[in-house]
C-alpha cells in the first residue's frame, strides 16, 4: 500500500466511531437485502458479500465489496471497491474500482453503508450488459501501486446503468 492509503491507518474520530457502531448495530438488526457483512474486529474496514438481485444479469452471483472509512466519516465518503474479480459492469473496473457518484462528488453525511450498498446493487441491477468500462485497460494501467479510487477525477456522464 502507498501513502495514498495512509489515512485509513489513522484512528477514527469519536464521531466516526459512534456513527459506525450505530450503523453496524442497525445492519445486524436489519441488513439490506442481498448483503452480508463479514464480521471482523476492524470497525474501519468492512468486508461485505454482495449477491445479485433476482431477475437481473447478476442473479445469485456473489462478489466481495470492501468498504474503508476515513477518519472523519461521515463528513467524507467511504472508499468502496470490489475485490477482483468484481462484477463485469460498465461502471466497475477490473481492479474493483467503482464509478458511482455517491462515493465521490455526490456523497452526503446523511448516507450510510446500507444506502451505499443499495445504490451499488441498484447500479448492478439496471445494467443491460455484462461488460467492462470502455476505458478499463487505460484506467487500470494508470492505477498502479494501489492508488485509491478517490484520487481519480471521475466523469459522471452515464446514469442509465
């Protein structure tokens, strides 16, 4: 890992800890459909199994999503990516990075891990084809050395999938 991932090693703020404890408790009581949090002792890094929704191209397929929380969560969006191999999708790169506006420019502190997961499942469910983004090879080549997806200047132009 490079210095770009160093913030994830810093201790969470008290606000972030309290918020994540609350979200984790709510998740355990009422997890979003299609998601299973894999329990570990790291509140700052969640691993979540994502199962494709019935009637979609990803039905019954399971993928692993990692969600890492910044020190000042929820004021800053979490970093979310799929462990390769992630789903073949026009907004998911082969290195697992996800092009989804709520993870970057459209993040709001009112959002939760559950709302992020539901948005990702909705994005998967609406896909008309299983394919990589057109610029996948160039993007992945430029993301060497564990570069964070948050370092990318995303261009959100396609809201159909």
